[in-house]
């Protein structure tokens, strides 16, 4: 079940909502649809459905008429050319990770939701199956992200690869002619930016909180080159945050942040950072780098008059001389299992249209989720020699082991652990705790969780 701790901590933030039609809320019904994603022939299936559905999403920016990219209103207008009798209403929530958890528990969220961080074993309690894993794997990428016991309960809105948003013009002014491939080279590039330009070398976006959680996404294949590490090996690793001695793994991911702050290569006052204004600052050259997924690039490009100055570089870690990037799912569309048949079928049709026909992923600078579409947006032009790695799924019987250890250790890796990353900034700035002392605390918590859950230790991270 969703933990009481998470629910107690969740709070509904202000909501930005708009409606394209009269609200047609879901009605609970035991006679749900048997329609599966692979059964749908867009333009034919469901043409007789007349209903309205509600989507609850984290994309508040797309709900604004001023959004410079393709807005929800525009996507839905295109969808309605094919399905004029399916009305789509969008409600967008700020502080989405917490507000979505509360909405999910209360049941007040509509027909489609971007699935928040819940245990995989809970998926079937809230969401409709799109179909079998084997069947969906033939048509959809990242199929294991929201899969449990052979059924798929969520389809990613887009795929992301992990790198760093950077301003090309600032790098040129700083004399950085080759993109850094190691932590040492990256810190050197930041120092050059500080010495030769007026830009902030690395903007932490500390105050937003959720932006800091982005750092967790780099500790898997990006830092190890290993598709099995995140879902199969980490769960059996003692001291996973220790330094392996070769500039790889989690130790060296987080150390980049600690060193950048400690060396004065970030904003002057981390407590006053601002997410929305940082987009324009990246666009106009006031910021040199931000550590965020590829989804952020389009927002930075759209935030000013210098879109061509905004680039995306591979994360500066090399494994035996080669760079890797984790390619993974973003927020996934989940369909309410308690909606009635028409709502469920209309919702599934809309999700399929968004996935296969809307061009949403490409428009947002992401990787298409459709298996037959391998077109990469231009933002990956610096990834020519980088290998894209999709994490392998958990071993049979261990589908929830990572979440269990994550909760038991209270480290919240890739699950809203913003405070842990913020603490790196705080201690580095205040110089009141060394990085290695922080690492020792993380290891202790993780090791205790391994012991508490009786997990067999197969690996130990030690210096090579």
C-alpha cells in the first residue's frame, strides 16, 4: 500500500486547470472494458463513443495559453479532428509528486493520471491494464517501467536520456572547446566559465526541490554502463555509494555537485534560486549548466530569443573510456480502473493517440515511446559516441525489492528524495560536513535496510 508517511506528507498545491468541454467525471463501474491497447485501430475503434474524460497531469506549463510549445489545448484540438465526440479536460497540478499521491488515495483524479511513485504491486489497485507485457513489448518502449506480473499499467509519455543542459555560447566564451567526459574535466570547465565569463557555472535550482532529485537519475547506466545495475545489482550491493576509484558510480555523480558548490561554482545564494526564471537565464547565457533530463531542453529553448545557444551534453562520466546514458521512461499515463467502460476506452484511445500520432515526445525533445519510431530530436547531436542504455527489469520475485529498500533506508532514490540532494548543497556550502561523511551515512542506511530485509549481498563497492 501507499505508505502512511507519504500520504501524511502530501499536500495539495495550487492547481492550474482548464477545460475544453463540460466536465464528464468518471463513474465507478464493475463492468470495465476488455479493450487492450494493441486492439485499437486509431480512427476506427471507438468512433461511436460520446463522452468526456479528465486527465490529471504535472505539465502546468502546457495548460497555459502563453506556452510557447504545443499546448494541451492544441493537442486536444488535433485529437478531436479524429474523435470529435471524445471531449478531453485537463487539470494540471503543481508539486505534482505529492498532490498526485493524495489524489490517488482519495480517488478524485478522473480517468487518466500521470502515475506517481507507488510500489509496482499497487498498480493494479488503481490502474487498468493496457495488455500483457509480451504483447505491449512489441509496440511500446520502456514497457517494464510500469509493468507488474506480466501486465502493463502505464505507458510513458516520452523517453528521456540523461545529460546536462548547457549554453553553447558561454562554453565558447570560456574557451571550453571539447565537452568534458570526466568529473575532473567538468569541474575544470565550470572553473573556466567562472574565470572568463559572467555566467553562473552550475545552477543548482535548490529552492524548487524537485529539480534536485534529477541527480538520482544518473547513478544507474549513465555512471556504470551496466543495464542490470539499477534494477538487479544495486539491490544486492553493500556500500553502493562508496568510491570505486575510477570516477564512476553514484559516489562520483553526487561528488560533482558537492565539489561544484564547495568550489564556489554555483549561484551565490542557493536558497534564492528560481525554477521558472532559470529557463530564461539559461537561454540568455546567465547560466552555463543545469543537471536535468532531456525533457528540460525544449523549455529552455522556448524561454528566450537564443534557442540555438541551448544544448545538451552527455553526463561527464566515462566507463573504461566510453560514455553511456540511461534512456528511461518519463511520467506514464495510467487509466482509472474504476472508470466506466466508455471512459476507459476513450482514455485508452487518447493515450494511444498521444503516444503514436501526436508527436508529443519529439516536440518536447524526448524519445518516442512507439517501438517503430527511432527518430531522435536534434538536441542529441552531442551524443554521437554515447551508448543509450535501457535498464533491464527486476529479477522475478524482486519487482518491489528496490522500493522496499528505498523506503526502509529512507534514501528515496528516484522517489522524491530531494532533501537528500539538497543536503549535499547545504553541507558543501556551509562546509560543516565532508562529502565522505555524507556517503558513510547513506551506506549505513542502505546496509541496514539490506540486513533488515534479509537480502543476500552479492556485490560490494570498493576502490579498484
